[in-house]
C-alpha cells in the first residue's frame, strides 16, 4: 500500500482534511528503496504516525492480496489485542500468560519462545497490546512488570532491574499496563492504566532502558503537594478520593521539543461524579510532559467532569504539515465522544477553535454537579467539526424514541436514557505526510443505562433490559482526499478490509472465523511487503501473490 497509514477501527474510519503538504520527520524510516522495512514499535515511530513508506502494495493491486501465512497460537497464549512489532525482519510479540515469541517475518516459523516464569509475578494483565523495542532490546510486559530481553535469542538482560525485569508499579496498587512503553535515547516511557477501578490516578513512568532505574513519575491526578501539577489539579476535585485518569495507549515523543505526550482517561467513579465536583483535572486530557523531568509543559482537557465513560483515550499522534506557508507541528487525539482534537504540540494552543459549548446539566443523581460546558472542536472555516461517529442514537423501536438523548446528557436514576456510546477506543489513529490527513477510527453505538443508589454509592444498571442500539456505518461519509489505508471494521465479525482512502472504494476484504480486535501493521522482508493483523489468537499475514 503506497505510503500507507495503517489504522484499526471497529465500524468506521474517517480522515480530518485540514493540513496539506506534510513532510515526514528527518528520523522517519524510509523503506522505499530497500529490501527490508521494519515496524519496530506499536505505532511504528516516535510520532505514533503508523505511516509506512513502502509502496509494493498500492491501490492498483491491493485487491489481489492473499493470505501468505498464518499461525494459530495455543489457547493458553492469549494475544487478542496484540500488534506485533518487526525488528530485522522478525515478528515479536508477547501474550497474556507471561511469554514472548519470535516468528520469521517471511514464513511465520517460530524462532524462539521466552517464558517469563509467570508464577513469580502478579497476574494482572488481560489483553496486552504487544512489546516495546529500543537500543537493541525487546521490552515485553506482563501486569506492571517490564522485561528486557535479547531479540535475537529471547534471553533476559541481567543488567536490567532484577535479573532482566522490573515491576514498574507496586503490586498493591492494582495497576496494569495495557500498551507497551515508548523508547527514546536510552529511556522507556510507560503509561499505566486501569485506574478507573478507583485507583488514585494513572501513572507515566520514565525508566532507564538499561538499568531500569526510575527517572521520574507523573501522576495524572496529583495526590500530594509534591506531585507535579498538584496546585492546578487539586481545586478541581471534591474532598473524596481523587481517582481515575488511566493511561491506556502508547506515549508519543517529540525529541526536538523534548516533550512526551500522553492521554489520560476518565475519572472514577465512572458514572457518579457526586463525590468529585469540579473539572477533575487532569483526567480526559492530552498532557505534554518534559522528557527530562516529567514536568507539565501544557495540558488540554477534552471532557470536563466526565460521567459517561466516554474517555479521551485514542492517540496521541504527532504530525508535521504546512499551512499558509508555515510549518505546523501538531498533536491530535480523540476518544469515545466521536470528536477529534488538534493542538500545536509546542504550546497546546488549538490549531482550530475549540468552543466551550453549553450542554445538558439537569440530573436527579443526589449531589451531582454536571459541568455546564464542554469543548467542541471547530474547523478552520469556523464551523463545528463533523463527529467521526454518531453522537445521537438512532433506534428502530418507536417506543424507545422518547428515551433518546444527545451527547453529554447526564444519566438518570429513574429513566434508562439512550445515549451514544461508541467512538474510538484502543484503535490508534494514523497520519499520512503525503496527503496531510489525520485518520481516526471509531464505531457507532448506543446504550441505555440507569444509575441507582446502592448504600452510600451509586451503581450503574442496564436500562430496560439492557437494550442496545447500533446505528449505521459512516463508511459513505469518508472525505475525498485520502490515501490508501487498511483497517478492520468490526470487532466481532472477523472482517479485515483495505480501502482506497481517496475515494472510499473497498479494495480488499478477508473474512476470518474469529473476531479481529487488534491493530494491523505492515513491513517488508526479502523484498516482499506483508500486512499482519491478529484475529483472536491467530496471526494473519497478507501479501501479493508470489511471482
């Protein structure tokens, strides 16, 4: 796929057409004239661009893709959401049971297996998304334990932490990593999630990639006066436990600016904000941290006082482009509210207007104080940006029409309001410097929920028998100026597609008998380009027919 940005979705894909004449960063890998092109990190590069500069597969031949090889993993080796990485033509990935694997990128032959001795560490990971890599070392993870191993042999690095491992978070805190660490210049930058289980803040941790020495820790919800950002965040909470803000996706890095970017997720309790009046910083925010100290350079909260579990988790992604004759260094992020946000990544200033807009505030939850406005992104023309999925549910049963509510309507203790509940989640965005377009993936969906009191707390229940509604695909609303992109449009249906993103024309479809819940990637080895995606526990590698 020529100069292909590879992304994943659950139902639909869109692209934000706003910045033409983009250029790849100087350090970007260029495989156009080589026999091999690696995919050495979860999102390919430091920017998280997922942009592969290889052109063997393009719009003229993508329809001829075929399954080149596949590998079915044993049942105990769960790799459901894994995106393998490729180093020196070898696929590397880890599972949810404490093991790492290496496969020949051309054949799928297993080269080695490395068992992490899972009985000796806490079993807290459910669906890891693959390892990290840098400085000649592979960094798979399990729970909150990061390992350093030799990618050629699978042997642990004894100089790293305790015999090749470090538990990057105390086990008692019940955190876990869902995404691999990012690597740059001898340092690992790891985000820690699952803090929506009422844990006090998500963590961003910088550690020496050789010795595992901790360099700094940033809490997305500062807990103590000594924590970075405490004076700013503390007044935006009540007097109860300040919890949530998990980091679910891989940090992005701009070495020139010396900044690392993360997205923090929703506050906790998810649906009941009565004990946390205020904006609840720094949850649901994109945060730029100084790489050397972990200090905040800037932040922008995309959802204030969130009570819908539509957290801000997709991305961040960095991009360079030209606008009105000047270079724009941007960062983009989105989430489950179907809205796309873009800022100048040096300053945090929105590239286009973001307008604080009045939203519904009426609620019957005792003590709840819904924030009266939310930031809505606008285009450069000064009009609201089209959401990339549905923000208003479409239901088929006329009896349910009375319960349908718009985005940001508070849940009720007496009515099972139907609200949009789709958006973008673990599927990362991508950016094509050839077109200057940013691609975001998402799904259309809705759910009916009712909150009810249980003792001194609030519990969320399914309204009217757990009725859910699906709205139609947005595939026909793709804008015209796109490059070819490959994605998976259904988490449980097993389809994997390639589209000509200039026109939205479907070029290729493969239907697996297993669900596809991972992000695809591409690489080239021995002069042949492959596209790989995981369907349940099976690794599928596609390529053009061998000549």
